[in-house]
C-alpha cells in the first residue's frame, strides 16, 4: 500500500490492485484522516503523525508508513 499526500489536500494511493485519488482532510484533533474520492469516503484512525511517519488503523489492520 502506497500513499502520497500533497499539501493541496490531494492524495494518490495504490493498494490491493487499485489506484485511488481525491481529497484528504485531517481532523482538528489530528486523530482522523478522511479520504474522499468523490465516490467513497474512508476514515483512518491516526495513532502517530510526524513529519516523516504515519501510523494508522484502517478496518482491522494497523499500518506504519515512513516518508522517503
């Protein structure tokens, strides 16, 4: 799974054989990220968010991602 978050609130994602793109939004308390493709919305519970690291929960899975 790969994500790209732009400072223009746009995102690109690839995972499970699918490409996704749309807009992202971080909640005011930085505990949720919402991805909106215009067709679907996905909410991620954020456990850790730094300049170089994002750890979140999606469904039953927890994911850790580091910025390259």
